[in-house]
C-alpha cells in the first residue's frame, strides 16, 4: 500500500512537472520563427557591441542608451566590461554613440544598467533614471544630465524592499517614478522556481520620497513601462504573458486596469512616438533562443508599432523583423523625426532612417 501511494505521488509530481514545462515552452514561444521585415536605410551603430537594453530619446533628439547589461544565466559578449550610458544626437547628419562621463564617487566598476527613463523638470533640468544591478542587486540611480559637458552627475541611489527585482522605470517627477518588478523574489533560485511555476506575483511599484507602494500586481513577468503623452495612462509589458496592459493613473498615483492587448510575441520595452502617440515595442519572437544562446541559431528580433492603443481595436504592424543574422534579441525601439533606433538585450544596436 505504501509503495502504491509513493508511486501515485511520484506520477502526480511528474505529470505536474511535465505540464509546467510545456506551459513554459508556450510562454517562451519556443517554436516560433519570424519572416524578415527589412528596412532599407539601416546600419549597426558603432561602439555598441554588447547590448543596448533600453533607449530613451529627449524631445530635442538626444538619445540615451543603456549598454552592457549582465544577468545570471544570460549570455554576454563582454562579460568582464562594466556597463555604461551612451548618447547619440539624432540631429546630426551622421550621429555617433558617445559614452557619457559619470561623476566621481559613483561605482563605475559595478555599473550594470537595465531600464532607463528621462524626466525634464519645470526649470529644464534633465534627470536620467537608471535601473542598476551592481553585483546583481537592485537599485534605481538618479542622475542629472549636464549637456554642455556630456556628463551625468550622480544624485541619489534608491533601494527599497518593494524593489526586489527591478526591470524598468518611468519617471514622473525629479525623485518620483513607477517601476516594474519582473520577479517577486530576489534570490536567483527562487526566481527560476517562480518563473517555472508561473506564479504571477510580479508587480508595479510607485516610488516617491514620501510614499512607496505596490499599485498593481498579478503579472507573469512585468517588464517595460511607459506613460501616454497626456500622462493619463501607464502602459506595462508582461513579457511572458505576451500582453500589454493599459492602466489608468489616478491623482493618488494608484493604477487601475483599463484593458489588455494580447500579442503573439514576448514584449519587452515600450516607447512612445512623440509625433503620433503610437507605442513601439521591442520584442523577442522566441524566448528560448534568447535565454539559451546558440551562435548557430541566434535569437531573432522584432519591432511592433501599435496605433490607437486606447481604442477597441488597436492596429498592430511589424516595423522590423530579423532572424538574428543582423540583430539578435531586440529589446527596445524608439523613434525621433523619422529615425528609428533598435536596441538589444546583449547584441548590437541598429540605426534606421524611415
């Protein structure tokens, strides 16, 4: 009787593990391939060799790149080189990516930047918010951008128990932001377990000097975040659920869900086209290729444009797609004055004239 019970329990456990594995493959879109959608006037950006995970462009055409991200278990083309922030002036005829100097006292050796966001104050001061993973921990760094010197002045490091696994931020004030946690836990093993079991415990947190709170939760893996041009709505990408959530922002900074847009790809960072309000999405068509890197079968890239996201039937078009022969693992796409920038998790970055 005891052996029969043990075998029954073992069978149930194996069936559960098999079901979770199959579900994970579906969440990763492990069998998906893409057909190329090429753009005619594109070239790889010199100086970005190991990823530009996120991109943010100021209204004046200055673009910031978060480069050199490293995560446990994730491939890197420059594992021993610290990360950095690069800038490109898109008003130039042949723009180049230049690394910004960071003020003394900031630990450059452990700089590991992830999601970024800019905020322009009423006095035109530009702040750059950077998710940082020094020694694989979690902080949000606030810098002041000093344009004349092409430098960043470090102002503040933010750590909080409600920010255990920060992925991206959207700044809404000089020390105020929403942040996504892509995992509930900070421990690497518990992160893997959480993902495997599909617990859907991840969230969005609002941070200010006076208040820190979870404002929405229940995501599979909350990832990219951005805000609508009128500042009334927050957009959140749930990468493993293949969804973009549209959330209404309230005066107390709480969020309520308005709608969910389901897509057929792993959605990463979100940006807003300033000329139209369209949402651009850096996507991973096949997550398994992204996380289990094979140079002979590299991860592909995909950029989507979403028009009229607040309508009942938004229009979704593929702006760019590549099988990895040119660009591997696209994570972000931003546009300015008919110029498109595409960043990747750990590969190159692309500049295109539309």
